[in-house]
């Protein structure tokens, strides 16, 4: 595949951001790479092969998970040989391939996950991660895995062999209820179901769910609002990974009413799909956030990303309104 020079430069910058310390920029880079898609896979493969930094490797695998390219299997196989979070990230990357339209790729991903879940020589948490990645496996495979785990030497895995069908069905019921506007009492239950379903759900369905969750968040006890807000941010990030702006209005309105820092998923989504209408709300949030320097830095970075994408310069009319909002901070956001 021939990649234009301008695209190659952008991909290099985004891949480089995967190894940075700024979580928002890293998540935004993952979302942007997901939109670029297959053209970025070779660069991601090289980045994985040439780095020893585990955070970078995990970010590369997250980007590959979002892209869902056939070349991911080979990289994920290599990652499974590494311990800890890198190997666990590989199971998520493989999970995204289970419904690949390319039959051999889906089969390869399934085989690797099954082998990982059943391998008694591997660490427990890796086996558990592979097991959970298989929650929506075909019935025949589910039966085979459950039977094998029922005889496993690990009592935890033996117990999971009995829970697998129930968990898969429970997640699906939670998801279907949410699509119809019936949210669960616990945000965590829906977030678990959304992990595997949001990436392929209809965009309009995700938009509707975001609206329902925002209503629930507003009426929830203060101690539980953060959980619903985090779920809403995760759905915004799922939309951003697909380049969709159908819920940008909610990002904008959330900034307008935010009393403090938002989950990084909101900022990552803004980096990728925020538009000109988001700039003044970002500036207003920046002005209100004076004691929180980290939040101000994140807001300024999101502003710059949108301004660059929308070709907003210092002379643009909107910048006059922005500087009225931020007052004496005349270097915002281009410093």
C-alpha cells in the first residue's frame, strides 16, 4: 500500500505520541490511528518491534485493537510471550478480530485465545484475560473451553467454566436493554458489556445511549455520578475511534457545565472529533480551571488540536471571543 508523504508524516507523529507521558495525547493518537486504519499498521508493527518501553507496546496494541487489521495476529502472538499488561493487551487486540470479515483471521484469533486460556503454564491473569476475551465465542467453542476448564488444576478457572455462559448472556441482555433505553442500576455492568459491543454498534444507537446515560448521571447520587460520566466518556471515545461526530454536542455541553476535570476519554474524543463550536466551551473551562494546572494543560492541548484541524489561526474571529473569555492569559492556547 502506497502512503502519501503527508499521511506518512502524520502517522509518524501519532505513533511517536504513543510513547509520550501525556495520557490524553496518547488516547487521542490511538483514536486518530484507528481512523487512518490499515495504512498505519506497518508503522505500528515497527514501533512495537523496536521499542522496549512497555507503555508504548500497550498503546500500540490498543491502536491495533481499534483498527482490527489481519496483521494484528502476528504482533499479538509476539506480545503474548511477554508477561503482565503487554500480554493482556494482546488478548484485547485478538478479541477485536473474532468477528473479522476475513475468515482465516477470525479463526486464527480464536485459536490463539483458546490456547492461551487453556495453557496451564501461563500466569493466571493472562489466562483469565483470554477467557474473558472469549465471552462471545460460538456455542460449540464455548462448550469445548468450558469442558477443558472444568478439569483445570486452578480452582478459579474451574469456577469460571460454570459462569461463562451466564456471563455472556448477562452482558448481552444488559446491552440490549440499554439500547432500548433501560439502563442497569450499576454503570460498571454496562461498561463491561460496551467494551465488546460499542465498537460495532450503530452510531445512532451510541448517540441515544449517551443521551440516556447523561440523564441518569444527572439524577444519580453524587457518589455515583463519576461512574456514569466515565461510561459516557468511554462511549464518546468509541465514537471518536470511528471518526463520528454525531455526539459532539454532548462533548460541548459537558464542557460548558463541568465543575472540574473530566475523564481523559472526553479530552481524547475532543482531540479527534471536536469542531469549531467546541473552542469557546474549552476556553471557558480553561478559565474556570485556574487552580488545576494539569486540567488546563489538557484543555489547551485539545484546543490546539482542534484549531489546527479546523485551520483556526490567531486572526480568526473566534479567537477574539476566546481571549475575552480567558482574560489576561493572552498566550492561550498557542503558547
